[in-house]
């Protein structure tokens, strides 16, 4: 029977199988000896998957796991894993754990979390199969791109997770497979379900931290990477209680080697007089497997070799992480820092390493540098270079900042000073900073380049600049980064005679000698060269090139602060009243009267205040980090200048004069994009043919234009004769039938002001003013007020005409008097 796709939680729950059928499985197998029980059990599970609700499905499944032996459960395990986590191609969504939330579906959420808990029924099934040494085929085609390409090219990946597992396809078979033990198979599917399923639709607002998948990741990390105590032994459903399951047997041993070193577990066992002396030695392989699977599936999507060659992932590596993916990776990094920092003070130092150290303690020291550092660096470089320039980059930013601050997750908490000053970073973190130097320096430069291309007027973008500046401004952090750069830039000649030995940052904690200054220099060099290649050109974070970028950023921050203030001044009027006045025609019709391109208008004056606060503090932090003087910042402000000149008119964007006129500079483009400055644009064509405005009635304007055009054609000669007279009647007609002289209008060009070459137009009548909402509303108000005084429509119309004639006579006299003064 074909497998049925399980619906999402919002749909009707799909049951698994009836409870009565469970007790009938052995009887049915005896009644039909030609049917093998494994296939019969699997067929029954699939056939009955449409008859009962979700809660009953899980209850029945728990009983199946407890009652049936591993031989029968082996056949249903792959189908069960796929039905929970979805298919690897993303077609089947399974239980849809990425959308399952306790506040939306509390019953299904609690049942699923209990079933998939590290001590729950599903993990008991895994251990039950693990004890029998079963293996399951996993297609290589669904592995991350670099791993898949390496295996297909007959090159063994560096990670020991894949060693001794690759199986060639049988005769007539398709594709390569990995032979995984039950625990590995389960974790592969669990980790890949985060990226194999389709991204959540934008219309579905799901908070990642509240979803079942995110919480399950946290539970698995806390269980298999404990910060206190040892890894709990696996539970079994046997009557005898808990018993450790065996580690994977050869050749399925996933931890054959780490470079030149053997597995932590194998090294530890070789030095023990009795394996049973430390029960954790049986279980450390689960912790290693969990971490390696998570790192490989979530971070290893871009190859280090291609990054070193092109300084960016290859075009074929088209994997694009989602914000949800990044949030889960951040959870992993935070827990790894807590896990690594849970070592006791007498165990944390490599110099105290001895054969009596437990494998879990060694694993804590190796977790971050050996498994995470390299792949995380390439992953972050790709995100910094390819992530859209919008507020969603905040997830990547916080992931990066979490990795840079392991002291935040240390068990010892420093007391915050009463004056709210940031706490000093202890010198004990200097080795971590030196062995992760590129994480601090090169990624900081990458962030500067992003910040220079973003709209800092936006509160969300301003917050990101503030967050980075605040982290790097922590006391003593800058000094330790500078010390790391000095160690890297030290001449090679001072490295001692054992320079020829392989001493990489990923194995430094296993060094048999205590570290000295020259060894620290070698560690930093090994870290940089292993990630960037031997021919890399390192740009010091505190060198002149980066300082120039910081000064540019400081200038843009100053510009953004002025822009935010300008927006606040221009947009203080409420949107409702502004739109109402514009509708009536009283407001400004300039579409550029309020700067577009940011979210200040949507968030109100409070966001303007926050933007100014973030930018002000960010500027102060940058001054502290790079030791900028007050005179330098003042000079930047003076160089920026005011956005308006002494006459109150807005200056043109920054330009240079070219052969064909003015050419915008990069600063000028930034000023236009962010609304700092703009060119004054006015309509210079025929006023009768200008676009219909929002405060005009489209059909009425067009009808009035046809009417006035007909009148002008019919009486063109008479109007020209009247306007040519030199008496008062001629002045009166010229006031109504001619446009203002084109020479009096401001005709602008990028180079300068020029006289218009538009031919003069003869006298003509314009009725377009009658198509305005404002004119019609004023007429209605006039008739309404007249009716209050018992004045009919006809007398009211005569009074309006009389009033306009008096107004026109007065304006005619003033106009003629003004012309006489000009002469």
C-alpha cells in the first residue's frame, strides 16, 4: 500500500492503527504463516493510518514499541522516522514540528514532545534497534552540497562521521548510500528536516522559539551535551531496567580519526585499565554523533576550498539559509559555549590534561574548535556577503555576536557594576579570541561594508550598528583583539625549533607542552592560514584601511541623525490631517515632501527617538573602539555640512562636474536614496496637460479640458484682440487669459539655470480649476451658508460672480502696478 501523506496540524488528524489490531498481530501471523511479520506490521500501520486521531496513534505506537522485538520493529523504523520528520525531498511534511506550537495546539504539542523526548518512546525504539546492530541506508544525494560532491568524486570527507559508512550501489542500483546505525539515522532525519522542508509562508506568523522543533533541539542538546553531570545512559523497555547500549561496532565506528588523532573515546579506552571504570566511555559516542550531525547538516553547505579560491562560495553552491535556520544554529552555539565552559577550573586548562580525564571532559574542550569553528566561519562569510540588506539580517548578526561572547554563557557570573558600565572581559578569554581572530576582525570588516550600504535612518538598521559597536566596545576586548593581531603579524623567525610539527588550532588543546608566547603566535597563524589559505592578505582591524571605513560609517551615522531629525520635523503632522488637506488641495502636492525609503513614518515619533539614541551610542562606542578624537568627529560633522543652505533651501546632492553635466558621487547616491538631499523637480510643460492630481476629479478635468479647448479654438481671434488693448479691459483679459511669463518660472537643470525655449502661447481660457475637489467643496459650502440666510441658489450664484469680479478687478490693478514698478 502506498504511503499516505500526513497533513499539517491545522488539518484533520490522521490516525495510525486501531488498538485491537495490536493484540491480533501475533495471531494473524500464525494464521497466515506465508506472511512475514515485519512486512505485515508495516502494511497494517500504513493501512490503518486514516482511522484514528493523533493521540490514539501515539498511544498505540508506544505499545508496539514495547511489545514487539527489534526484528519486527526494524522494518517499520525508516517509515516511522519519515512519517514524523517528513521526506528528505520536502514533499511529505510529517508531523510538521516547525509549525507545531503549544499555545495553538496544546494537546498535539504535549503528546508529540513526550513521544520525541530524549527519554521518550521514540528514543527507546532507537536504543532497542541500536543494541541489535541494525543499519539503515541513507541516500548520499540528500547530504549537504560539499559532502555530496566529495563522495561522488570518490574523495572521503574530512568529517569522521562518514568514515566506513559509504556503500556502493548494488548491481542495477541507483546512487550511493551511507550505512547508518539507528541513532545516526534518526539524527540525520531530525537535523535535515530543518532545511529539507519548504520555507514557512510569509503569511504564517510563527515564532521559532515556541515551535516544537526548536524546543526539541534544545532538549537534545541539554541531554546529550550536559553542562552538569554526565550523559544519561539510554533507557530500554526491557523489564531489567536501564542498561547501556553498545557503541557502534566496527566498521560502523564513526569516530575513526580526527586528522592525525584517533577518537576521543578510543584514546580514552586505550589508557584505561578497565572499560567499566567509567560508564560514560560507553556513551560519549552519542554526544559526538549528535554534534557532528548538527554541524554537518546545518553549517557544512559551503566548501572551505572554494571559499579560499574565490573568497566567496561557488555559484553552484546555491543553498540559502532561512531566518529559522539561523535561529536554530544560534541556539546550538549558545549551548556549545555553556557546554564547553562547564569544565571545572582545574580541568579547563590544557596543561592539566592527563590520562585520567574522562572522555566527556575532553569532548568539552574539543567541541567548539574541532567541530564548529571552520564550518561556522565559512557559513558566516556567506551570510554576510549574500544576505539581503534588510532587517532580517538581525538573526545572522545575533548568531555571530553570540559566538563572539562565550563569557556570557560561563557558569561564573560577574556582578554588574552599579553605574551600569559594561563589565570587563577577563584575560582568561584571550586564547579563545586569538584562536578565533578572523571571527572578530574579518567579519567585523564585512559588517562595516554592509552597514555602509544600508539605510541607517531605519531604527532596525540603526539597532544592528548599535549592537555590534556595543559588543566590541566591552572593556579589554579591543586590547585582546589587538594582541591577537600582533601575534599574527609577528615575524616567522621567532617561532621555536618545533615549528615543523603540525600544530593546528583544532588540536591545540592536546598539546603535550604548556603554551608560551611563541606557541600562541603559531596558533593564531595556523588559525588564519587554515581558513584563508597560505597566500591570504590579512587586513588588520586597527589598520588604516579599516579606520577609513569606520570614519565613513561615522559620517553616515551623522547624516542619518540629521535625516531622522528632518523627517521628524516634516512628518510631525498627523497622517490623517495631512492626507485630508492634500485631498482638498491645501496641503503640499510635492510627492517628495516627506522622505520615503524608511519605516519612521510607520512607527511614529518614538522610533525617531530610538534611531537617534542608537546612532548616538553607536558613534560613541566606535569612538572608544578606534580611539577617535572629538576633533575628528567634529571635523566629520563640518565636512558633512548642513542639508540646507543659509536661505533655507535644500542643497543639491553631492556631485562632480562632467562633460555632459553633473555626475552623482557615491555620497550623492546615498543622499538621494536615504532622503538627505534631492533635486528640485517642477513641472515645466503646458499647465493644461500636466498629470491629473489626486485632489482632482479625473472625468471632470478631461471634460472641462475639451470644453475649454473648443472655446479657445472658436474665439481665439477675439481673445487675442482683447488682450492686445492697452486699457483696463485689456489688462483684465490678460490677467485671466494668459499664463505667467515663462522667464519668471524657475527652470532648473543639473548644470545651472537656463532660459526656456518653449514658444509663447496665445491667450486662452482655462476651466481646469473647476475640476478640483477644493473648488467644488467651497462652492457647496457657499450654497449651504447662503441657504441658512434664506438665499436661493440663483441669488447666491450672482453674489459669487459679483464677489469674484471685485476680486479680479483688485488683482488686475495690483498686477499692473507691479509691472510699472518693475519698469
